[in-house]
C-alpha cells in the first residue's frame, strides 16, 4: 500500500483483517509510527518497500493523490517493475495514461473504491470503510485478466462489490455523481456563508447534508476535480443549464415546478435502481472485456469470482 491516508490506511487494515499479508509505505514518519503503534507493518522508505514487493511479486496499490502519482510510478518502474499494479485514485483515465508513460501498462488495472469520508489521514481509517461499497475495476482494452482478477478479489475481500467499467466511462460517470457534487457543495457553502451569522445560525439538515463534502481537504478535492476536467466540464454545463432555466422559470412564471419535479423523479430513480449479479463471464475468455463493460453499464456487479 503506497500511501497510508484515509483510503490506503483503511485498505491496509481491511486487507490484514481479510487474512492477507500486507504492508505499507507512507511519506511522513508520523503516520508510519501511528500505523506501527496500531500493529501494522509500515515504513517510510519507499525503495525498501518496493524492493520487498518486487521480491514477493506483491500486488501494489497506489493510494496517494493525483499530483503525487507520477513520482510514485517512477519509483515503481525502477524498483518493482514486475509487480501487478492497481490504484484507488478517484480519476482513472489520467492515471492510466501516466502508467503507460512509465511503461507499466501491461501489469496495471486501475481501481476506484466509491467510499470515503470528509476526514483525512491514518487516524480516520477504518477496516470496514469498503464494506457494502461499490469498487470500480477498470476494464480497459488489453487489461490483463490475471491482474484484473487480483484487483477484483482485493475489492471483494474488503467487502465491496465490483463494477467493471472502462476508465473514460468511469470518469464521465464519476464527474456526475462525485466531482460535480463537490463543486456544488462548495458553491452552497459559499452562498450560505455569504448570508452571515443569521443564515448560518438557521442552517439545519439541508445545508448540513448539501455541504458535507465541502469539508474535505481542499487539495484532495482540487486533485479529483482538476484531474477529471473534461468530464466535469460537461456535468457543470448541464447543471448550469438547469439552474439557468430554473432561474428564468422562477423569475418569469414564479414557478420552480420543472426543476423540482424532475429532481424528485431523478432522486427516486437513484433510490430504486436495480442491480444484478454478473455471472458467467470469465476474465480471459474471448470478449470478456466488452461483456464485463456492458454488464457494468446496466447495473451489473461482480459479487463472487
Ligand atoms: P489522505 O487521507 O489525505 O492521504 C493521502 C496520502 O497520500 C497520505 O498517505 C499522504 O502522505 C500521501 N501523499 C500526499 N502527497 C504525497 C506526495 N507528494 N508523495 C508521497 N505521498 C504523498 O487522502 P485519501 O483520502 O486517502 O486519498 C488517497 C487517494 O484515494 C486519492 O488519490 C483519492 O483520490 C483517492 N480516494 C479518496 C476518497 C475519499 O473519499 N477521500 C475516496 C476514493 C478514492 P503524508 O502522510 O506524508 O502526507
């Protein structure tokens, strides 16, 4: 595990709880000491950690923010080029491109656990963070079926369900359900605060829920949103268009009906969305990548391998 913050630290805990032999690297020694004090195998020496992984052909998980990924990949290419490789970064196409630049594409299958909190760091970690969550496993052209299965098995062992998706398709979807919500939460927080102590003093559930993710570390939010610029711009354009129409409707007709009724229906669709087991597709068989993607697009989830 490279990076022992909220996600890497939770994953180290979950992997060990699931019976795996797992160890981690973290840049700052405070975190390494905290992880060791909690009984985990952690080191601040990246090269030693990678050499150990190379000797065991261990599955490496990159769990640092986007701006730190390139340096980590350089070190992997130098010290652990034979290891299967995945990551938990919230954007996938940009990471896949960086992996290719470092010559590591053949052994890489990206991942994105759709779980988290607005807290950061080792102390915020939780072995059960991924239980019941969805974990996207990138299903890109040329994906190695053995590595794909290793990554999917890690997700399953952490209690997640696997959604197979192509990286660019994941990014467009994540822009809508994760990155745009961050942008809107920041916007809501700012407009609420602009109302001064009276407005903030009246704030209750809707303000608290709508702004929750604005409490996330700004550097992480920026890395996610800026790393998925194309997908996020499309989603922001759609949201701005909806707001512009809603504003016009309210100003000219005194009504918010169009927005509110469509929003209510969309929220109901989310709550009643059906999922299904993906069965009968074996990684490595002819056409498995297309079949997995198609199943993922329609609510399919791998619950067993
Ligand atoms: P976090 O709690 O802030 O931890 C970040 C980790 O990355 C720390 O171990 C930090 O080390 C390390 N790091 C930061 N900059 C680094 C650098 N330049 N070189 C080496 N290590 C560096 O963040 P997180 O929430 O775990 O996020 C980690 C990844 O998970 C991100 O890519 C994020 O997109 C992804 N993710 C996050 C969520 C979420 O809800 N938070 C959900 C899914 C995926 P130090 O201790 O030395 O600072």
